[in-house]
């Protein structure tokens, strides 16, 4: 099937999440209903995982549930990059992303303004075949059916934090901060032989992995955006370190309150099977608007 730069089909539907609209909607509704109450100041940014829905959906739902009262007009998705090496953020600049729950429209005017400001590049290629952003579309369609999206693949570059800060300055200068929400899509430590990471084995593996995650999460909660990419590179604690660093810097530049950790778990804890030998970490975090926002 030829690739269409204005239409991103739901490539993972039927495998990573249900391809039947009624079934998918019911699963997401269940996750949202059990996500908890996160009332408070408006949420300006958040972090979500992007594994198969049965593993990471309950964690992701907490971030979307917390974001729901804010009701952003556009959700900017900073995604991990699994498919290509990138130099700068790659924007999907127009068209639609499909899902069993309907199509999400890309905020083309916002993309055009960003490109004109010299932020990122118009490059749909890394978005094909990648799950990091696609897994968020069903949640967005269910929770924010009228919201537009701006998919951005953010490489794990040393400049990632700067890109986040520059995006915040752009949004502020364009008076867009009240209409936007940013979410970073990343999973955490990938433990197991297939991932090439087995520093300890057996029952101790789970605690080792969560401790590995917690070092990275502490950098997020401390607004240490510049430390995120090098830390993740050193200890393999995130697959979307660029996205995470950019979102952290964005929230910091807006004067947001420190990140709230809503959930931190692993695929093993969601679906245990024997002794832990291969699993992935997930976290949900949010940043709320500060008093100056």
C-alpha cells in the first residue's frame, strides 16, 4: 500500500488494540472510569506510555483523565522515535490520523506557523510504522473528539530540552498556551534478553528495573530536562527520552508546577506470568499550570 502524507492509517489496530470501534471504546471507557479523580489546576502537559493497550492502557488513561477538564483545542504529541535516525523533530503537518474511533485532524495552521518559525521539519516518514503516537489517537478521539492533533517525532538528541523550551516560547508568543496541551509518549526500562538488558535475574529483576525508572522519573519531577537524554542513554531507562525531555522543558518554561506521578508500573505487574524475565516500565505524569499561567 503506498504511503499517503496526508492520511495515516491505524496500522496497529487489530493487534496492539482492538480494531472494532465498540470494543475499543468500551475498553478505553473502562480504563477512564477506573483512572481516578485528578481535579485541580489545569493540566498543561503530561506523559503517557505507548505499549499494547491491554498492558499500558490503564496507565495512559490516568493522564488523559487528568487532562480532560482542560479540554484543549489541540494536543501536541511528542513521540518516541523507533523507526529512523532523526536530526530534528519531524512534524506530520496536515491531513488526518485514522483510528477505529474516527479520524483525528492535524492542526495544519499550527504546523505551518512552527515551520515558519524554524522549529522542526515537515517529515512524515518516521511516523509510518511507529506506535508511539498512534497509540494515543484512540484515547484522544474518545476523550477529546473535537480536538486537533500535531504529531511530532522527537529524537533523543542533546537538543531535545531546547526544542521543548523553544516550543513553549513559540506557544506563549502566539498566545496559544491556553488552547494547547503537550503529551510525551514514552515507555521506560525495557528489561529482558530480547532487549539486551539483564543486569540481574530472577525475582530481583523487577525492583532493579523500577529503581532504574525512578532515577529518570526524578529528573522529570525535578525539571532537570537536560539530564533526561544522557541519563536514558546511559541506563536504558526510556525509549522516548527526546519526547520526555522536550515535554519537561516545555512545562518548566511555562512555569508549571512540578510533575505529579500518577502511576508507575510494568507490563509484568499488569499481567504477571512466572518469574519476571521480560517486561517494560510505564508511567503517567502531569504538569499543572502554575500561578503565573
